[in-house]
C-alpha cells in the first residue's frame, strides 16, 4: 500500500504481477509439444521430421545434391 500525491491510500501491485502466464489451452508451444516425439534419433511432429530453422537451408541443400 502506498499514498497517492493527494494523500489517499492505494494498493500497490506485487512485483511480477503484471506478467501474465498463458492458459494451457492457449499456448501454441504447449499444443505443439503434445505432438512431438523422438523416433530413431529424429525429432518428429506426427509423421513429419522437425528441422530447426537454422538447419533448414543446409538440409535442403543436402537433399538437392541427390538430384544432381
């Protein structure tokens, strides 16, 4: 509790209370995580292989080498 400039009292927010945590049904990461699995050392999302953004160009280049 603190005083306003006019002298009246007001309740002060607790530190960190402005941080909102998403509800479980609304968080995209949590929804995706329910579909993730590891199969033969590969990260899978359902039947798809998950390739991190940083590696996507390299993987694509390697895949195209087989066509040349």
